[in-house]
C-alpha cells in the first residue's frame, strides 16, 4: 500500500469515527427538541418531516459508504493482480454524490424554514451549521482526495482505470451476448 492509501484510510476513519457519529447525534437532538415539539407554528411539521428525511438519507449515506464505498476505495489501492475483481467505483461514487445532494437540499430547506425563528431554533440552527461547516467541507475533502488519487496516485490510478475498462468491457460483452428478442 502506498502513502496515499494510508492517508485515505485516515480520512475514512475520521469520517466513520468522528464526523458521522457527531452528525447523527445532532440530527437526533434537533428532531427531538422540546421547543420544536411544543411549538404551534405550521412550519413545525415541515421541519419535523425534513429532519426525518435528513436522518434517513444521512443514515443511508453513512451505511452505504461504510459498507461499500470505503472498502471499495481501499480495495482499489490494494489490488495486486490484474485478475482481481474490482468494484465499479465510478457508480458507487456517483450514488454517493447523489445522496450528498439530497442531504444538501434537506439542510437548505430546514434552514429556510427556521430562518423566521418561530420557536427557539437553537438546536436546528446548530444542525444546519454542523452540516454546512463540517459535513459538506469534510465531504469536499473526501471528493477532492478521490479526484486527486485518480489523477496522480500511480497505484490507485492504474487499478481505477483497469477496473473502469474491465467494467465497460464486461457490460458490452453482456449486451452482445444477451441481445433483446423482438417479436
């Protein structure tokens, strides 16, 4: 494994052990806030719904990355043989970015709804701040790091592009070998 792989592992560990648990905790605090629960304003229900969607999407992203994306990225670094079956990292990262965009949309909508301060919104404000100042910055570091690895890390770049070619070749082969029957 190269020094880039070690640095990548450190970033992964930081996300899994520090960033994601803290954000989960902040989502729970904002969703179960007494001030929100006691409020009578109509926006309350929309904020509660958005917090539920945010929690679900964030949990889905964290689980997806922990179980599939992070191990796949490390597997690309560690691939020794050309025969090693590598994951389709391009599609995995595309889905990750899609989830990040959904999370960003939920955070923006929550921010708009709480900007009127119709109840004591300190916990919701803090949540928006945590996502804006922590999560999105940490994810930018992660995404920039992946782009950098693809562009400049010899072991990652070689295996990444080998995997992309193999995936493309296998996809084309399956299409050629399974033509659709027309009636």
